[in-house]
C-alpha cells in the first residue's frame, strides 16, 4: 500500500465515522519517524516510547485544530520537539543539575541501554552530539538524520534559516573537533 496523503488523513479525521481509521493511518505514516526524532534527543528507549505516546495523545486531541498553515509532519515535529525539551528540562530540574550534566548522563546510558545496538562510530557520534548545546543538537539531528530542509526546520523551531545554517555549521565543527580529540 502506498503512503496516504496528509490531506486524505485530515479529511478522514474530520469525519467522526472515519476518525479512528485516519488516526491509524497517521500513526502508520509518522510514528517511526517521530520515535527516532525523539530517541535521538532523549537517548533512552523507554523515555522515547513514553514521549511518543504523549505526542500522539496531543495530536489526537488537537488534530481538529490543525489549520494547514504548515505541513502536517512539521506540526508533528514541533509537538515532538516541544515534548522532548519539556522532558529534558524536567529531568534537569528534578535532578537539580545543569543540562550539560543531563547530556553526560544520557551519554553514559547509551552504552548501558539494551536497545542501543550502534557500532563504535555511531556511539562516538552520539556522544559528540550530546556535547552540543540543545539548539545545535536539535538542528543537527533534524538536518542530518531526518534530512529536513532548513525551511522545514525553520517551521518547526520558529528560527530563521540563516540562524539554522549557522547552528548546523557550528554543530558540525564541534562534532569534528570532538571526534578528532577522542580518537
């Protein structure tokens, strides 16, 4: 079966008789992408799983209010990103530690996680990513892993394309420096 168009999902969702079917199609189309977007930010599988559920609960409750001002996946990424940032900030506040230290805790959990099956190069890249400031890590993940265009990232984060290009450039330089210093 081919991917269903977003317009068809939205049309089915607006009809109470086909709402559940539409939501199933939405999940099928976007759940895995959203999971990996979240997972790269929070690292832990269980946390990512919980956040994916939170995201799609919000989507279910608010899809009627989606106004087509942006693409559906941009709206989903915005919700997912906000949920991740809220989660990471809560984690920081609960432990009363700086976000940088939360990143180090996440890096430690990479190797321990039973769901992480990355090779050594992936492990080094993930640890390098965790040294980045939050915004640079978000931009890098969306550009590098999710292959989003700067304009799409701009819609999700509400930041200018120029600022995003600068963030990505700085992120790449920091990752390169980390990798060359930790060989």
